[in-house]
């Protein structure tokens, strides 16, 4: 059965089979947080706008219909002919013949395409253009820190988006839709049943791996043959690793070493260039500050700048002192991202 929504179009374009393979959905903490954030965003909707407006697009006919508001992604549609989706914010009426659509992203925005290539926004724009009878739509991505820069979709842009979505729809509905593995497998609900992953991953897990070292010594012919095999083996290992990481993004895996392979938040500090410059200038003088800071500041540059003036055994302490002073001056920005890797779970 085809199950293709606007938010899944990006994945279906890369892997058409992802719209029809059996899926197992899982609740995730960040997804629940995103739902709460969207609820707050909906509650703050101004009077001249509408929030959480659901539509369904018939990709073959190019027509859309309004489904209602606040449906919480429970779409009353014919999945065999329609692609549903929800517009987070839209103007109640076009202004000077231009409709407006905005999508709200509350999280890290992993693999979110830019506005002009974003398929979810293209779907939203087509639906709003059709139901409001306009040929121009202003689209944007909003985040918690403010509204994003809008892009204007004119009649030609909308026509191109319609053809792109129709091509995805036809690829999804092909007799044997293509199965393609890649970065788009991240959090795919079909991962447990995906043939592109299962064969190689299970074979590797069960030790069905050919020996690569000849038992009777090396020869020119064997090295030539083995070199080609090695290149294929490296490629296969990369694919297997991607498969395991994609699976672990949905299902944390306890490992024998006591760690867990799974998705967790990684924090990285970035230094504010101006504050770092002022702090180092006050602590160690203008030359040191100039060496550490160009257009941006990094911890490695700070360490390099302090090395020539640090007494033996004192550099680490001076680095810690400088970093603490920069933090106290609000010169450190903590960037968060999600990675799939081994980590030590908290007790």
C-alpha cells in the first residue's frame, strides 16, 4: 500500500520503495518535543493567518483539496490517489494576488532542503495556490529564533514543482519501485524490512564473509585479484556501517563494551570572535589577541596563540583560564547536533 505524505516526498524521491515497504513507527523524545513546539506555534497564530491547515494533492491531476485544520496528521484521504500534508502557517487571504506559506522547524533541521528545493514546501505551495486560485506563493521556513528568508514561487516554479512531485508519484507507483540505500535512510520507518539493507547487513552479522588472505602465499595474480576484492570490500563495509547507523537511529543497540550504539545529542562550543579578541587582549595583550582571532575564533587558534607566552607546564591552565573568561563574557555559543555513534549511557 502506498503511504506518501508531503513530509516524506524528499525520501521517496531518493528511494521510491520507501513509500510502500512495511513500516514500523516509533515515538521519539525529540519528535514529541517537536509536536509540543508546533502546538505552541499554532496557539500563537495571529488573526490574519491560519495554522495547521491540512490539504491533499492529487499528483496526476494537479488539483488539491482542503481537509481541515488541526488534524494532527490524521488524514482522511485516498492514499492511492492523493498526497496529504499540513501547512504550519498560511495567510487567510492572498495579498495582491500572492499567497503565503510557512513551515515551522523546531529542531536541528537535519537534511532539511533549502526553501527553493524543499519538496514539502513545494507541495504546500501547490495546494494553497490551487485552493486560493493564485499563481504566486511566498514560501519560507521558520525556526524558533525567527522567520526565515522567503522565496517567491511564481507560475513557472509551481509548474516545475508539480512535475517533480508527479515524477516521484509515478516512481513510487511503479510495479517494482526502486530500493536505494543512502543518507536518506536516517530514521526511515521501513529500515527493518528494507531489502537494500537486510541482505548485506544480516550476511555480515552472521559471519558470511569470504576469506581474503590466500593460504598458499601471495602471487602477482592473487594480489591483483585481491586488490579488486579489497576495493569492493571497503565499499561494502561503508554500506554496512550506514545500514547499522540507520537502524540504530531508531533502535539504540547495547554493545558488549558497555556502550550503546544509537542517536544522542552532541554539544560543540563555538567562540564569539569579538568577545574572544577583547578577552585575550585584556589578559595577554594585543599581539596574542590578533593571532587568535581573525574573522572567527577557535579553541585550537586560542591554544596556538597562548603557546609562545606560556611558561613550561602552564599552557593548559592558561587555556582554561582564557576559556572561562570568554564564557563569563557570554562569548561561547553551544551548538547541538544529533549523531549516531557509540556513547556511554548515563547511570
